[in-house]
């Protein structure tokens, strides 16, 4: 999957700015995308070169819906995202191209930690829904491997955040939003007709839904949390001020009855703080 985004197209000079002549260049790798590429490719090559180790890795680290015990092993929901079909180089090539072309833009937009959480969550969601549907007999039971759920989550996120992107879909360049719509339609059809890879398409579609949902819902949730936090802080300040006023009233009553010499250091400090606060209020 190739992508041409606004960072990779640059007009040269004022004349070209008036009549744009865009030039493709490859994106500069970001730290987390680089690590993910290295891990995925290294694991793939290791499993091919050392076949006994590969068999062990695929047996213990893929999402496996064939039994209740393997379905409930939580580490598989993360590790399966770094495994790819050893019999088909295209599986890892397409996924890594998607990661390479889409990942850096999202990582620069969100920063590395948030990008990694997003990436893994899209894949985890795909694995969870696959297990649920396989357990219910809606899709075939078996093993699930690959980073496709995470990659398609990135595709959906970029389709919303960067609609000017153009991707290569079935050798044709298409706007990224059209690519997302076409792939969604194909995955839905494959799931309903029960195709051989319906389980994988469940993960693909889930990754896209989670990716889109994250982009749409996260800002709203974050803003709501900020408002709630400000309200809570304001309530705390009001309560603290009310308690201070009560304490000041008590101290003044003590001074009236017993004199200023009867105050403790703590009580004197409280009066000083209250005086400073009133001075600040009068300036405002």
C-alpha cells in the first residue's frame, strides 16, 4: 500500500506554487514506526530461518480460537500483531508498506506513545471480536495473525484526519476516503458470505471501526474530562475558601476573648494567609 500525502508533495518555487507540479518522496521514519518495522520484519525472518522456533512462536503467540484455554490467553492479543503468514510474503509486505507510509504522519501528529497505544488497541480490538465471533460459531475457528487490524485502523484515522491522502488500492491510486469505503464494503461482504478469510476480515473491519471511533470520540471525551476537571477544581477551591473563612472567624473570636498572645504559630500563619488572600482579591 503506497501513499502520497501533503508532506511528500512539495511545489518548487513560486511558479510551481501557482501551477502545482507535485513530486513524490518517501516519508522520513519516526522512532516508533521504525521499531515496529524492525520487530515485524525480524520476527518474520526469524520464523522462516529457524523453522522449529517459528512453529513454537506461531503456536504460542497467535490468537487461537480453537480452545477456551488458548482463547483466554491475553498476551496473544498483542503478540499476534507481529506475526505474518510465512507462506505468503505479500502478507507482511503490504502491512509493512501501510505502516511505513501511514505511520509516520500519525506518529508526528500524536507523538510516539499515543501512536503506539492507538496502533496496539486497533489490533487488540480486532483479535477480541474475532474470538467472540469464532466462539459463537459465526466465523470459522482457527488462528489469527498479522498487523492488518492495526494498519487498517491507521487507514481509517488518516482518512478522517488527512483526507487529501491518496493511496494505491489494487494498483490504482484513489483518495484515502474512497479506499476506506471500498475496503469496508468488501470486508462486510466477505464476513456475510462466510469467505475463507472471514475471521481476518472481522479483525480488519474492527480495526477500522476502532480507528475511526478513536479519532471522532477521543477529542470529545478529552474536552469533557477537562471541563469536569475544571469544575472539580473550582468546587475544591470554593470548599477550601469556605473552610478558611470559618477558621478565620474562629481565630478572630479567640483573639477577641483571649488576646493576640493566645494564638499559636499555626493560627497566626492562617491569619497571614487570609490577609494575603483578601489583599489579592481587592487588587482584582
